[in-house]
């Protein structure tokens, strides 16, 4: 039987990690046992997505091409980090396109070795604590 699957995909007002194995559910990254640094980076990435929503007219929500590209690069990096941290416990996919994490570096726009997302502010505490420091 294959390992359970996760999908990294943002959606407004949600954590960016979803069950992707026949079960439905939005998952708190901390419940998966990832590092605090990665959990904060995932929350920051989701907050970036949320910040683009035009609440009064969701259909009018827009992103520039540069914003889309940067968001995708960061998302791919986060997906790779997620896969590394959850190890063999889960198969990991990226975006609504369900790209297996193994294919992220080979697709157009994929990351090269050494690129990674920079952790930013964590929406829960308004900052991302240094590695090794517990989230408040």
C-alpha cells in the first residue's frame, strides 16, 4: 500500500497543506512534525496568497506575472523542504496541478540545487522565530 499523500496548495484562509489520498482535509503543518522554521515559512507563503484576495470582489483578485513567478518558485522550494522533512511517511505533490515533488526540479521554472524559500513573518506571531526556538 502506498504512503499517504500530501499536496502543497494555497487556498484563501487555510493552511497550504492538504490530504491528497482520497481523504479530505486541510492540515496544520505543525501536526506533521515539521520544523518550526518550515511551519513558519509555509504560513508566510499562505499569508502572501491571502494578501492578494480582493475581499469585496474575489473575481477581481489579481497578481502580476512577476508575483506569480516568485510565488511559484517559493512554493516549489517549500514543497521540496516539506518532502525532505516528512520523509517516507508521505508522498508529496505540488499545486492544483498535482506535480510529484520528484518532478519539481525538472519542470520549467523548477529550482536548482541550493535555492530555497526564505522564511518570513509568521502570521500567527507576526514573526518567525529563529531555528530551534519554539513557536509562541
